């Protein structure tokens, strides 16, 4: 593995993101599960108490970057004002992508 997971496009990475905006009660979590499933990612999405949505997504770096771009696109439901994120090495902790509470 490379020192920085963003240096190797074939590397499996983990995106941890907090999405702020009008992202609760608009189908954001379920559309996120749908998009992650289309891309073959694993992880979770949840509503946070502060009105944001928390996401953990793992997969090949190029696919995770495509997913990250989707989060900021007009294709994402609701209105995304900001995405606070970090990338790290994938841990293979997930077998699918699902909504958690």
C-alpha cells in the first residue's frame, strides 16, 4: 500500500463525510444507498442529530472519487451546502452499503 491512499488510483480507500444542507427528510440517505450500490461501494449513511448526514464509503479510489463528486452534484437529493470529508485506507469493515440509525 502507498503511504497516501490518494496517490494510487487502484487503492481501496475510505471516504468519511459529513454532508450539511437540506439533506434530511428529502430521501438523501436512500438515494445515497442507491448510488453507492450502483457503484459497488460498501459502508453506511446516517442522519446526525445536528441535521447533517454522515457517510462512510469504501471502494476503489476512482469509484469513491466519483461518489464524492455525486454528493456535490445536482443529482444528489435535497440541497448540499457543504461536504466535510477525509480519505483514509479502507478497512473492509462493511459487506454492503446501508442506512444505519
